[in-house]
C-alpha cells in the first residue's frame, strides 16, 4: 500500500530521513508522538527568550536583564505547554533547569552585542518550490549588514559539535540559505551557527556551488522519500542515535526496547 508523502521538506525532515527512513516514517508520515526531551524544551525556552529580546525590545534596550525577563515570561507560561507537561519533571529539578537555561541566555551576550546588528526577522517562516520540491524552514534570525547583505543566524543550545558534525550542521543552515535565495531573491552573505553552550560561533559564506549542492541533495532525498512512500519501504538504519529514538520499541531491530531517558 502506498503512503502519502509529507507536504514539504524541511532541514529536520531531510536529516531524519537520511539518519533512519523508518524513524522518519513514524514521525513525518504516521505522525506518532515522540518521547519528550528536557533538552529540547530547554532549547525552546532559550529560543523564545532571544526571539522576545529582538521582537519586544528596540535597539539600545536589548540588555541581559531584558533577555532574562523574556526567559522568565516563557518559563511562567510553561504550564500551558504540552511539551513541558509531558516531561513530568520533578519540582526539585525546576530551579536547576531554569538556571541552566538562564546561563545559555547569558552566554549569547558573550558572542554578540544585540544592539550592533540590524535584525529584520525572527522565527521567520520561509517556503518555496525549488526544482519541483516544496522546501520549508523557520529561520531563527535574519539580519541585514550595513552593505545590505543578508545574514542567517541559527541558535544552538546543545553541545559544540566535532569537526565532522560541524559540516553536517552547516549543511542544515545552507538549506535556509537556499530558501532565502528562493524567497527573497538574494543569496545570504553569511550563515552563522551560535552554539550558546560554548559559547562559539561557526560561520560560512554560502557559495553558488554550495547552494547548488544543497538543491541536488534536497531533490535526491525527496525522490527517495517519494519512492519509499510508493512502495511502503522504510528500512531501519541502526546507529548510535537508536539509543534515544522515540520509536525504538516499534523498530524490528530493537523490538520492545524503550529508548534511554532524555
């Protein structure tokens, strides 16, 4: 029986299919619920704080205190968030959880002065058809340089990657660069990954060749997804990621085994 492919391809979906087609099917096609992750929700809080810093505070007023107030606002609204409720984090862990998030927000100010950048978009949704594939992504931040060039900024709250992982993460931001060019008509001058836990900034200048390669990879992955949907053939791809996979108990490789705690 054939399956209906997802409507669009995002960086996370592209990566998920390459990592494990079967897990991709469970998540993107069957839409099965995933195991809640404390790290993911902490990242959500930090992103909301930095989004609020740029959205609610004009240049000159983007201070550490302003960012921390945005974090507190996001934290106070957590009881209405299904992701938080699903975590069922014990009360005695709440203070440590919030303190770590606050440290990540403070770390942002060690790598950048928010008053020194011209931000024109935060949590910006970009969608375009490229080579017959609907590509979609959400850019954490879009800046414009004094020369009128675009800069894409992506916040990361996980650990700083190895050299090999660095190239893989940059590939995801190149996807956003491709979308920026398709939607806004101009290739970004730079893409930046801000690893707040470092803190460390990794940046690259998207070239014509790099974006051509990103287009080709996206097209190839989409073709593979369509083929897998047509034949209902999504094979597991065991790796180190399996230990934390939300669908481990459904996988024929690890039948009945639950993932490690997030």
